[in-house]
């Protein structure tokens, strides 16, 4: 067990972070107009019904409910043992990622979404002090927008859908419907959650509906100042979630934000993940890219990393790199972990082929579009579902600036992988291992 860190749990008084990181001229362009100037999907004409999502059948696979069967080895996995993926799961993954990638390379035009973030909520039941990504005054997505979004994405060959928030499980029945419908359309569905509402019956329903991956966001073992997203309050749910993944076929990983006041927790969560045979993914705590008028924690934020914290954060990153070299499963590559040191000091120094607005996008609760999560609050009009207005020239010009300040993990991975040579090499490395996963990660 590592030695406890000596960082203070409360920040020095009077520390105020910048309201936004983006360059001033670009910020003015993206945030200049009123939110009402974004175009929204038309509601059906008077008299026409709003579309709805089908009522999920549950259970679709009743044989998977109930107690563990100790005679069936597929229903549990001893710690540190490699997981076995079935042919059906392998085909599903290839259809989710590889086939849309290949189509995007041969079809005309620049808009070929491979992954879409569907913000079903912009409300949250917690208040992580670094997080501006919720506003409890905003109504959640309705079924009409959710269904039309999924249908529109499907028609554009997109087969990976991530529910987003806020907290997507605030309305577990709604999340169930969305996952059920998207999975029925053959999509590979991903759910991030803080886990507080992830009851056992909710896990069974979402898994039965066809959930592919669950990203459990936890920043601490026990609740800390400014970091309510902890494992202790959800430990029973976590144990159930981990156990049931082998039965249903979904995967689980921890998502941990490295902050100034959780460095010891980062290590402990990494070990807990290892002991439970799941992977981890890390972010480094950031201030907002664009101004967030609803955000309340710019002042005296206990989570923000300050220059005096850099040496201790470096130590944690070096420790994670060593653990990954020792076989711990992590979504970030070792070079990406090392890059966090540079990013927290001075941002990104080189362009990194961001594909947002071309191969990834977000759909806000009202059906309007933006290229990426950091641009959720931008008022710039990129169109709406069924009528996107992404323009490559505008995106490229914008990214000349915003790439320097952005550490979007998904878009970095997408930018790195959007390369025919890498895709072919990864495919053959996977094939050589029978599509049972490759050692290390994509780099
Ligand atoms: S749980 Fe997630 S959405 Fe909610 S405040 Fe924390 S980081 Fe933000
Ligand atoms: S670099 Fe890409 S992901 Fe990051 S803010 Fe700009 S467009 Fe969005």
C-alpha cells in the first residue's frame, strides 16, 4: 500500500482559475451568439405524433438472471485471468468499429461519424468540484429526439453510441429504452456513470438490453472534499457489476480523474481495478475550455492542480506507467500518460489530428450538434440531428487553436487510429491473438 500523500485537502484561500482556456478571438466566435441561435430539430408538425422508443422486453435472456451457477466457469473469472471473448462479441465489435471505419474511407464527404455522444441528461445527482458538465435546470432528452438521433446516426453508418450526461442513470428507465433500441439496431453501446443509481436490477436490465461497456467514473475510495464520486458508497453495486459482466458479456472499466487531492486514491483505485480484473482510464484535472456561466467552483477549488503539485502528480504518472509496463490494463498508453505531465504545465504543443465534427460528435439534450464535449456550451451553430452543418474549413481553423488546450482522450485515440496503416496493423495483431485482445494498447 503506498504511503499517504501530504497534500492539503483544502486549497489556499483566494486561488481563482481562469474562466476559460481557449484563445480570446476563437472564444468570442464560438460563444458569441445567444444559445437560442443554435438551430434545433423541428418538432413534428401539429397533429403528427412525437416518435417514441419501443418498450424494452425484459428479460430477453431469462436464463441469465438469478444466482450464480458455480458449475458454470463462464459466469465468473478469477482475478488476473484473461477474459475470453465469444465469436458473437468479436463480430459485434468489428461491426461497431472496423466496418464503419472502412466505409468512412471510401464514401464521399468528410462527415462520417464513427462514435456519437448522446447527451440524454444535463443534470447530475453529484457535484464534483472540477465538473462544469451539468446544469440541473436543463430538461433531459425526450424520446422523440433520442429515437431520431439513433436513426439518423444509423443512416450515417455510425455504430458506436455513448450515452452521456450529467448522469445518464438519473432516469434508468429512459437509459434502458435508449440502450435497448440502439442495441437492437446493432449499435455498440457505451454507458458512463457515477454508479450511485446503478442498483442491481438496473444493471440486469441494461446488460440484458445489450450494453457493451460500462465506464464507472470514480475519483476516490471514500468521499473527499470536492470529490463525491467515490467507490465506498457504491461498493455493493460495483461487486455485482464486475461479477455479472462475464455472464452478460459487457466490459467494465474505471475512469479516474487525477486531481490535486486524490493522488493516493488514484493508486488505490488502480490496485482495486487490478484485483477485480478490470481496466482503468485516467484524465488529468482541467479547468474549463470555454466559459461556463453556471459553473460555481472556479474559486478555491480543492481539485485543481497547481504548479506546486506538479512533482507529486509526476510521481503518480510515473507509477502508473510502471504498473502498465508490469501488465496492468489501462486504456491510456504509456506515452499518453507521460504526455499528461506536459499538458498540465503548458498544454499540447503539437497538432494531433483531432477528428471531432467529422468522425465524432455530440448531440445535446435538445438535438443540436457540436463537435465535442468541450464545446457543449458553445453557441456556434453546427446544425442539428437530420441536418448537420459541420464544415471542414471551419473545423480545421478552429482546431489550429483549440487543439493546443484540449486533452480529449477519445478524440486523441480516434485521431491516432484514423490511419489506414495503424488500422491494418491492429487488425492483424488482433487476428493473431484470435481477437482476444492485444498486449498493451494501440500504440
Ligand atoms: S458525476 Fe459526472 S457529471 Fe456529475 S458532477 Fe461528477 S463528473 Fe460531473
Ligand atoms: S481539439 Fe477537437 S476535441 Fe478538442 S476542443 Fe477542439 S474540436 Fe473539440
